[in-house]
C-alpha cells in the first residue's frame, strides 16, 4: 500500500506539473499515463533447461495488480517511444516431482520491469489504436527462501533477465485538451533462472518461462 500511495502521488504530481507547465493538446509531444496494471506471469520450468534431473519440477508466480506510470514521447503523429515505471511483488510456488506443492518457495520477490517500446499509432476516426514492440530488463530485488521449503534449503535467488515485449492498445480522447482513457496489453518474453542453495552449495537451478501478460487501464494527459 505504501508503494501504491507513493507511485500514485508521483503520477498525480507529474500530471499536475504538466498541466501547469503548458496547456494540454491532443497533438502534443509528451504523454503521461496513470494506470492500474494487472501483472499475470506464468513461471513454468522451461523443459529445455537443466534442472538437476528433477524432470517433474514445475513452478508458478502469483498474479498482482499495481499502479503504473508511463511516459511517452511522440517523434511524429504516428511514431512514439514509451517507458514505464512500476514495481510488482510476487512469490513463487514449486511443485516437486512427487507432486508436493511448496506454495511459498521464493518469497517477497520485487520486480522492476525496465521497459522501452517503439509504438506505431494508427488513428481511426476519433480513436487512437496502436501496436508496439521493444526490450525489457527484469530486475529481481529482495527475494529470499520461502517459508514452505524444506529446512535443508537455506537461500534462493533469481537472475536479472533481458527479454523482449510486444504491445497493443488504444487511447480514447475524452476532450480536446489532451485527456484520454488508455487501455494497453503487453506480452513479455523473459526466461529468468532460479537458484536454490543449501548453505554454499547450489542444489537446484532451473530456467523459467515467466512470459507475463501485463494489462493496464487508466487515464492519459498529452501536452
């Protein structure tokens, strides 16, 4: 809740600053969005990666909803670049080859999905649909051994991971002052590797098909 409040306050301040700096315009160079974002990861083990012979091992990361701020710069009416700012918290569950589920295998994973996309806008009447693609770096912060793991496992971590992203969405103007309703969907393609340790010895390592859907809706101000 603290992260939600701080992010929301920052976004409102940014929108307020933009409004006071100059009048909004539907053809402005900059656009700021305040969004509610659902992060829907998968997390299953990539079967093409080694996992210490545990062929039945599988994992899943929980879903979450977080506030997001997006900042977009228009090079032309049809081409823009966008970056987003958000932190999303998750835990990872593990299903063992024997079918035992460890609901909290990695706890308190804070993810910063640093993302940059190039977007192509295709206005239709008063609507402004778009598609885009780009790159991302997932930074994993604060993860540690989950409370449900066997006591022999003393620590866990996830590797930061580079990947790609595609997106599609639409901005629906609600006035002629640069305000819009924004809907956006992104699909990330990231394959982080997890590591579990007993003391200093790595006992399990696997690559995961995280590949989250990230779906957002909110308001936008262009100026």
